[in-house]
């Protein structure tokens, strides 16, 4: 697994800074903590391509799920288009899906955008259950593991302490 501080600086932060620069949602400490926990949960920070499945990137986006969702939601599509334009990625689900596996700024920006439309406030560091519910509601994982989440959240919480 990639060291968490390295992941945050080298893989996640670039996309969040880019997203902010194009007018996307801010990335507070709570958002960063949640994004890190989700990346740990989804990929273990080891697999950019889902083992035995279709998902791509550290946050494990599927083409017909998160990719299309971010590209079409009224609250995220403009920022998603601007991110793609900046990165010279054609704004089509097929191109984004292919690129998200290895384009870390794209993956991080789309992960933050997937959280953005949720009407609830992103949970703070002491709300592990609220963070779990936020993750389940927005990622809609096929095989959610509450036991793994406890570890993922604890690691992200420690990184952003």
C-alpha cells in the first residue's frame, strides 16, 4: 500500500487543487479525510483496476455508475467538463473511464464531485458512522464491508488528525 501521506500529496491533492481552480467544490479537511477513507476502502491504495471487475482508479469508478453520474448531474457536470478540458481528456464517458485508471488528478476530482451533490454535510472526524453512511449513499458499493470501513476510516482519521 502507498504511504498515506504520499498518496494524499502525490495522488489526491493535485486533483482537488485543479477542481478548486476550475470553480468546483472546495475540499475541506472533512472532504479530504472522507476521500482518503473511500480510496483505502475501494482500492486498498494498491489497485488502479478492480481485481475481477470493471472499476477503475483509486476510487474504483465504473463507467455506467460514478463516471456517468458525475458527468451528467446538474451540480457537477460543468466542473467535470472543465477538469476534462484542462487535462485534455475528451468529455465522453468512454474517454473518462479509460483515463481515470491512471490520471490521478482526474480520479481525485471526480471522486470529490461524486460527493458534492449529497445534501448532507460531510461528517467530521468523530463521526465514523456518518462517514460510512455517506460512503454507502454515494458510492453504492456492490459488496460493502463495514469491517474494512472501520480500518479505512481510522487510517484516514489518523492521517488528518
